[in-house]
């Protein structure tokens, strides 16, 4: 295959990547699934976040290892493709497409719900379509513009969170041991719901892995990407646990959220500071989710670009870069059109689907570390490398599989149908597996990462 002479511009640094990851995650994004997971965990959202954080940390370290070894835009798809081969790489990439493709969609749904709540006269479809158009135009103009917007928007969210925590403890804090321990005290019959909630919360941490999709637009990617991944996970995890704990102390009656789980966060905000706080939250939240829509679209587009460049998806559509803007314009338009599904899908359904694809990608990134470093390169010759090359990624595999089995039946059904469709496509692409899936050569890979 002839290498495309147009390549992405390396403009991102570690701080920009951290802001990218946090914008992707949305610090206020805890409130996207706040009602759903609070009900699932029966008021134990902080514990659910801690469980997910523990699972994610092991996987985050695996992403750090793989981004250092293979700083490619395809993320999990590229890692598995290079370590396990094209067939398994394609299937993992296909599963990865599911969660990354649904991430912009969940953002558009959330924006539609909350903007319509503030301005009932504006129809939700108008809000969603307008947002998709604006986000797509900004991504076409380039990642540097998106990065600059991220820094401003994250700063605004941090200010809002500080005000939220201040008002929470100033006006609602009561020194009552039973109340303080309630979100952390668990009964045996609540464990299944807790893990079901923890599985859904994987989407809250999707952002640390999305950083890896920016590999080909990052300066000194081998060093900057791992640092940004770890910083992002710790910052976001701390914020999620603290905010969810505070919210429960403010509004412990989680049963009130049934069946209106989508707008449960508004009840919390009104409890903290009345209608003005609720209005301020909607503004800060919508701006934050808008930033997440920009970054999530940027990430899925890079995965499409990597798969198109390999040839497993049509090159003329997905591997095309605009000669002046250096952005994958056709991929951006394709994702924008696919995002119109946000007009018909529900928030809870999309949240479960995102976690299905993410947990498959997480599992195989952990396995890629074992295969690449422990088996192929035989680096685990001392105690430290044995821990980082085998033990830690093995724990990551176990934890992500555990969370994966906690997803609901509907997510499994749709997810397995998606994988079946990918397998059929791959069968046709390889003429019944008589040919290897197309891929760029090792020389072309080295040219890209070096």
C-alpha cells in the first residue's frame, strides 16, 4: 500500500492531553448516569465508582505500556492488530467502534434533554441536530482548536464543582455518623446491583483510553501519552468519588429518582441551591458535555482513520486527510450522520452499549501487554517487570471481565449482534478467511511512530 503523504500535525503536549481526557470524561458527566446508577446501587454510587476506578487503574497502566510501545491513532485496535494479528485486531477494533461511536451519541442525547429542560419551547431534535453540526465543523477545523476549547471548558467545570462542594457542606452537612456512612455501608443483597452499576460507570472513565487515539498528533508521544493517561484517571476518579459522596449526603432519598433517573441530578442541585443552582448546573453541564462531544467525535474519527489506513474499512472514505486542514473530513461527516441515532435512542440503553464495547477493548489491551512484553519480547526477567508485564495486566483482565458479565441482558444482546455483524463483514473482506485482513507494513508503522 502506498503511504499517504498527508499526515496529522503533532501539536499536543501532556497538559493538552490531560485536558482532552478530562473534557472527554466531563467532570460533571457524573450526573449523566447519576440517577441510573444510584438506583442500581441503591444509594451506593461512591462505592460503585471506587470499584470501577480500581478496575480502570490496572487497565490504564496497560494503556501506558502499549502507548509507549505503539503510539498509533488506532488505540486498542492497533495494539491488538500488531500483537495478535489482523483477525482478532479487527474484531476488537469493531467492538471498540461500538463504544466510541456511541459516546458522541450519549452526549447529544444529554444535551438535548437538559437544554430542552431549560428551554421547553425548543424541540429536542433541533437541539441535537444543531449541536452535531457545530461539533463537526470544529473537528473539521482541527484538533488544536478543539484542544483550546477544552482548556476553557474544563476550567469552568472545576469552578462549578468547587461552588457545588462549598454549598453542599455549608448548607447541608450534618455531623451524623449513620448518615455519613450510609453511602459506604453495604448489605449482601445489594452487591449484584452495585456491580451492575459499576459496569455502567466504565463510560465515565472513557477518556483516559481516548487519549491514546491522539498518538499521531502528540509531541514526544511515547513519554507524553502515559503521563497524561495516569494523571487523567487519578484526577477524574477523585472528582467522581467526592462529588457522588457529597450528592448522596445532600439527597439520600434515592428512591425518589424512580422512574425519572435521567433528571435526578436536577433534584440534587435544587436541594443544594434552589432553582438558581439548577439553572447554573444545566449551563455548566451542557457546556461540559459539548466539550465531550467534540473530543469523543475526534477519537472515533481517529479510530476510523487508522482502520481505513490499514484497509479494513474503505480507504477512500476513512483514510482521507484534507490536504490543508490535515483532518479526516469524510470520517467526521460519517460520524456526524451516525450520531443522528441520538434522535431515537434512550440514555440508559446507550450507556450500557458504550460499556460493552469499552470492556472488550480494555480486556484485550491488558492481554496485549502480556503478549507483547511477556511472551514476545520476554521482558519479565526480574520482579518489577514480572509485575508490570504479567501480574498487573492479568488482574486488569479479571476485573474487566468481571464488570463485563455484570452488564444487563439488553446490552449483551445488542453487543453480540454488533460483533456478529463484524465477523460477517470480516469473512467477506478476507474471502472466507483465505486472506489476511489488510494492514499497513511494519516499515510504514515505524515511519508513523518515529
